[in-house]
């Protein structure tokens, strides 16, 4: 299970061309998608999920700020030539949903400022190809309350049994307390919010209908 | 064989005819007899005209549902209620005194219905509350308050319920203050049901708190219990009741962990006075009961 995705902006795919001849009929086989995070924040990535649209191969590069070194951020290749479609000419895998996890990546994606997805489709059959619905899921932080184990669970196994001499029997006391707790619970679950209508004026507060008579 | 059978049949018919003759003479029809096709038609017609089958079926169903210790007294009350209900339906409005007694009777009847099922038998209890509500809505002076039971009758009924549940007046007073309504207000069914259920549950709760006090006193039943012990026990209950609002199942687990016997043993051991038992200040039964009742009452939502 992953948490809600981090916010980011995706730039539109940019084709890469070779040489100076740029014609209208050129069909680039490579697209690049850049993903930046707002306010230049650095994110620890747990997962990247997306829907494929006829992309055959994917390469993922990330610009990461290395916390140990104080220098400028550097580019790291996280996935090299990841195959999305089994056969670039056929339909298989062309519109599937994929998830890339941090365990699959060559370097741990921590402190990422920029993600670059490089899409390749060598086949002539597909003119346009891209990735849709890209989501980046951050690594969950320590204060995530839903994953935390509740405090009372760790106190379940009793420590040394205290000396019970001259004390009332804990079993009988506990059973009475449990029944009293259950009775209060019954009362609370059957509370209704139904008002008695103390201040209702025939059930409506419409100003135009109030009168002095 | 043939002869014997015919003799037995003759005897049966003869016995039936005598019973029929007796019935015709005394005019009593409320005997638990089954109508088999062997009887002559005029009797069955007569019985079905009166609608006796429905009456008896209703009485037997109620008897099976309630299972009272004294079935004859229960049946007598049941038929007595039915009789006075049909009487009241026919009567018009009389003077104030007559109306007061009528109100009192309706209240008694409503209370009788409410006593039939324990609040844990949810569907039977709800049915009885509905019947009691209908009874009380009809009682009262003209012009009738529309939309529910009159606040005065509702308050009186709650007081009677608490009294029957052996809850002392002083203990019940804060609860009644929370759920009562003004005399002139009309109480709708939802509120009525909630009030009745709260009083029934509260009487059970107070009874339980008395047995709790007895078990806390257990090592020496005659002397009152140590104050520190009582406070420790009530403190664990308060902790369990205050469990935070997460999902229901998590809340139940957490609360039950707090009032488990081992937790209680720890709390009581730490609260025990080091000088020995019966040396510290004590708490008597009444104070304990009031403190426990307060824990319940603070969680009752006041009527608004």
C-alpha cells in the first residue's frame, strides 16, 4: 500500500532530434518527460506509478542532492532501459499500469529534486507514445500514525505479579468493571441526536413567514 | 377392538356435550379449548364471532415472550389492561379529577408494558416502548399536545422507572435533570425511547456498582473499603471510558486491555496503603455508588 502521492509538476514530453534537419514528418523515437517538485523541495521516493501509452523502453534519471557531500546535485541513473512492452511492434503491455519501486532502482532515490523519464519507442507502428497518470509516492516518514503500534499493545503481557494479599480479587472486580463499561457503551451507542424542537417555529425559520400574530 | 373404540368415541362426545352445555349455561367463553371439527358448528361460529381466537393467541404469545413467574397474575393484568383500554376509548373527556386518575392509570399501564422485557432483549424492548408511547400519547387533557408525550408525564414515568430499578432519588436526580423536558413540551418517540433505555441501563449500572463495592470490600465485608482502593478502581473505569476515538474495534480492544485483571491488580497494589489495611481513610457504599453513577451520568447527552 502506498500513501497519497507527492505533489509535482510534469512538463509536456519533449522530443529529441538528431541533426539539424527538422521536418514536419520527422518521427522522433525518443521523448523526455521532466518532473519537478514544488518549491524545490527534495523528496524520498518510495514508488513511481504510471499508465503506459505505447512506450517500449524507459530510462529513469534523477537529480539527487547527496546529503553527505555539500556539492551541487548530481545526476544518477536509476533505471536503465527498462522494458515496458514485450514486443515494440505489438499491443502487449502498451496500455498497462506499471509501478517502479525504490528496491528496483540502481541508487536509492533519496533527496530527489528532479526526475527525468526518457521514453523510447523504436517501432514505426506507433507515432505517438507517452506515459500517463504519473504518480510519485514518497517514502513514509517516522511520524506516520497509522503505521505506529498503539502503546497499550506493548503493555499487554503482565510484569511481575504484585502481592495480592489483603487485596480484593482482581477477577471479580474486573468482571464487574467490564459489565459497567459495557452498560455505559450501550447507553452511548443509543444516544440519538433528535432534538425536542424546543425552539422550532412550526419547523421553519424562514424570516418572511414569521409574524406577530 | 371395534367395540372399544366406539365406546371411547361415545364417551368423548358425551363429555364434550356436557362441557358445551355448561358453557352455554354460564356464558363463559374464555376457557383454553381447542376447536376441532368434531364439535358442532354453532359453537365455533359463536367463538369466531367474538374474535376469541385472536384474543387468546395474543395473550399466549405475550405469555411465551415474557415468561413471568406468576402466569395467572400476568394474564389477569393483561386482560385487565385490554378491558380498561377499550373502556377509555369509548369514554369522552370528563372533569379534571377524572382525567388525573385516567392519566395515572395510563401511566401504570405503560409502566407495566415496559417491565415486560429487559433492555437487553432489544426487539421485545423496542416493541414494548412503542406500545407504552402510544398509550401515553393518547392520555392527557384536551387540547392534546401534538407530536408526542407531554413532558410532565414523561418526567413522571422516568422517575417511576428509576424508583422501580431501586435507584435512590438522590442518585437518579442528576440523570433526570439531564434528560427531562419541560412540562409543556412534547416528547417525540426517539427521545422517549432513549430516555427509557437510559433509565433501564442506569438501574442495571447502579446495581452492578453495588456488587463492585461488595467485591472491593471482600477481604473484610463488614468494614467499609479503603478510599484509595476505591479511587483506584473507579480510576481504571474512567480511563477505559475515556478511550480515544479511533475505530470501534480498536477502542474496544484498548478499553478491555485497561480493565484486564492484571492491570487492576497492579493499580490496586500500588494504591494499597503501606501501613496496612483499615488504617487509611475509607469510603462508604453510598459515596462509592454516587461516584460510579457520576461516571455514567457525565456521558449522557442532555436533551436540547
